[in-house]
C-alpha cells in the first residue's frame, strides 16, 4: 500500500512518518512544497531534507504526489490550507486523512465534505485521543451506565505554546490560537460520548497573559458549552504549560453523571517518575500510541473503501464549537452553534 | 488541646445544630473554648452529646448573655437577623458562608456590626484548607508569575436537608457551595468584572441533584472556571484546582493518592458533603482559631467581612447569569465597600 503525506507544516506529520516508515508493508512518500513567501519558518527539517531523514520518496508538490498514485494521503498543511488540498486529493479519487481541525471556516468544511462525497472517497479527521485505550476504558464505563446519565463535564487540554511551527500563532493560517488548537480534541470526544446530542450554546473567555511575548493569538482560553440534551461542560484549552515543562501537556475529561463520576487522564496517568543526577526529574511514559491505532483505522478504510469515524461531518461538529467560541469572544456573550 | 498561642474567647455561643455545627463544635472544644449551643430545632442536645462537650442554652437571649463571641451555623436565610441580634448584644460574630442571600443584606450585616463596634467574619473555610493555603501562598510569592487561567471543582453528595435545594432559602449550589471557589478565584486573581454560569438539576430516586459551572473574568485579565456538584449520595467528596500563571502552574486533586492508602470494603454511605479528609489539624480548627483570635484582638484574619460580601456578590451574579442566559457584569464592589473599609 502507498501512503502519501502532503506537507510537513503540522508537526504531527513527523509522528505519522515515524509510524508509517516502521511498517514494511507500506510505501511512503511526502510532498512538502516550499512555504508561501512571507510565511515564517523555523529550523525543523522540511522538504527534501526531511524525506531523506525519514528515508521516503519526495515530491515537489501535491500534483506530483498524486501522480505517484498513492492509495491514501494524509493532509498536514497549515489549517487554512486543508480545503484546497482535500479538494485536489478527492478529485483524484484518493482517500484522505486530514489533520485536525478539519478547516478554519464552516464553508471550507462543507466544501471538503462535499468534495469527498462527490468523489466517493473516505474523508477522515485526525483525532487520535478517541483511539486511546484510556478513552476506550472511559467510554465502556459510560456506555455501560456506570455513572448513570451524563449531566456535566470538565475537560482540560493544556500544552506548551506550539513552538515548532510559527504558523500556529498566525490566525490567518491556524484559524486561531489555543481555542482552535485544543478545544476540538475534547469536543470530538463529546461527539463520541453523545452521538445524538448537538452543542447549542457556547460561551468563551480568553487572554494572552501566557507566553505573552510570543502570543499572536489567545494563549489562555475557557469554553463553556451547553448541549441540546441539557448537558453542560467547560473546556480549559489553554497553552498553559511552560516551554521547559517536562511534558508537552495533557488531556483530561471528567464526566459527572447522575449516579457517579468518571475521570479520564489520557496521557499523564501512564508514566514512570523519577530523578537522575545531572538529568533532573525523569518521566518515562508507557502508554499506548493512539496515533498508531488511528492510522491503522485509516489504512483499513483505504483497503476496504469504507468511511471511518471521525469523518468529515463529525470533524465539522467539533470545529463548529471552536468557531462559536470565537464568535462568543467577539460579542462577550453566549452564542448559538452554527 | 490548644494548638495556637493566641487570644481566644472564653465562651462561644454556637447557634444552630446542623451539619456545619458538627464541624465547629469539636473544633471549639479542641481549642479549649467553652461552648453554649442554641438551636430552634430540637437537635442541640444530640449535638452536645455526640461531641461530649458544650452546654445547651434554653434561649437565644441566654446564649447572647453568656457568650463573648457568637458563631452562626444556621441556614443562610436566618443569618441577617441572628447577626443583628448578636451585634445588638455587643457580641462579635463569626457567620457561616454565605453571609446572606443578597448583597444588600450582606452589606447591612457589615454596617450593623460596624455600628455596634463588633467584629464580623465569614466562615469561608476553604481558605484554611492546607492545599488551598499553600496555593495562595505560592501565588502571592510570585512562584507562578501572574495568574492567567484558573480552574476549581467541588463535587459532593447532595445535602440532605431540603432547604439547601430551595434557591430561595440557600441561593442554590452557586451561592451555597461554589462560593468557596468563587472566593478562592477572587483571592488569587483579584476582583471579578464578568460572570457567566450554567446549571443542571435532575430529579433522581434519591432527590434532586445539581451541577453548575461558572466562568469568571478578572479585572486584571485572568479567567477562571468553577464547577460544583451536589450529586448522588454515594459520591466521595472531592475537590480539585489547577492554576496556571505566566511562570508555571500548580494542580491539586483531593482524590489523588495520599500518604495513607486503604484497600478495604467501604462502609455504606461513604459520601459526604462537608469536606474531604485532611491530615493534621482540621481546617475548621485552623479557621476558628484564627477568626476567634481576630475577634479577641489577635492578628487580622486572612478573610474579612468584605470578602464575604464580595463572595456573595459573585454567587448572585452567577445566579443572575442562569436567569438571563447571558454574561453578567459585576458591579465594582470596591466603590460600595471602600467607604466601609475606611470607616
């Protein structure tokens, strides 16, 4: 099977490359066209140098990658460029795994969903946390009625200011700051837990106190959500980890139900802690790699042509919550979710 | 055992014999203070018997005549009248939170005590919980830089007494329970300019359960969120916080493994509403020692009557947000409080 990755603009592409190149059953290639003039760059290996580093084929642009006739393509461009890439790949009839968030505007998301549907190709959105064994355990408790009926939740997705790529802090490319980057992961988990419910009202507050010297968009954010089944919840999506923290951050979700409470710590609970002279505090994670499970789900979809979850419509639901949060910020009041 | 070397009243008058009185009475006794108890219901003798100390007063007048300091542990809606009675009798007052059901009544309690020349302190005990005190000291020392994003949660089994579940009598979960964390947010990140809140109440076989969430915007730019729960009777009391500032963060979860772990069949009804177990001195003892001492000429306490009024204002703004469905601008309490502070 031949898998292409379009652009290394999103640092998750490197993680996907590590996993995919470790599999002897896959041929992997990347296209990483030079950045548009005026786009800030960092020192990370890009383009041909990155291809050589990972030992994969390299193409100058998406058209050339598609001419290689991949069986599936993973889109890791800047968020605002997802639409153009997905439309081009769909037109070539190739299944797509698109980095989250699906897009930065609802018209873009709708166009991408329509393009994939018209071409009859799967469009999957890269939300790995729902594939983790930790979330699976939470979900089995919840779906088994272990905490009764959900009434509220508290989610946190905190991390460092994404420093690998400067475009994260450029709203015209990223769609926003911490809210766009982090709200959607928890919003996606809620779409799994509450498949029949829709978010109806969103209120958000944000600031730029954290990492203020480098903040071009909000670095601190709190989002309050109400669903049409009465469930309420908050998400702390702040980039609130210091840049020299031992870990990048984490994700927690507390479900408050009518008969009990269930807590998910998707990353931090599975680690060893210690200390080494000269090295300082030690942390060694031993959790599963949800990315590997997510990628396998995509590869299965490529093989059998079925559309896996989370698909474009699901990605649109979580993204719509983040977009509503931005509208709430501008008006200072709760707003309806589109 | 007296754990503090500070002036304390010789006799305290404890009004009320409900849940919180069961925390205050043993603390006063451990501080070596004599306690007279008065309650309009018939539970005072059982309270005294359960804790092996204290004396039941036959009337409020008898209590006011015998006590140097009055500790009001009654339902919220009775606070203003009882505080006024104590003040008129020339007694200093420690009053359970929330001070009252409205800002105006709370301010009036402050005025009445000032006019009588007696101290008034709100029993906002979470400021005395060791983890929360350590957080506040660390923030005040600048360890975290400027506070930016704060979150608090407080999940407990539903209170059993019916008055808690009547917002007209208790102010609901936002004013009665979450006031602790609204107060902490203000203590750590300063005055609040805007409050938004949502709440859910569900009827269950065990009675109504409630959960609520508030988002605060502070004058200096920080944002806070508070979650509260009056939940199923089996709920283990649990509180958490996470405070992120420009230099770092601190987090706490009372459910995290402590220094002692027990793996054994748990007794029925392990849930609780008052407090998670803490090691060392009870936070109620620390609270009453500090407030009692402040009433007797000791050093100033870490919480003032005006903090109590401000906390009430935050809870009421949150309730107003529930009513309107929108964000509520909080009036600058300082303009209403400073004349009192200068008084």
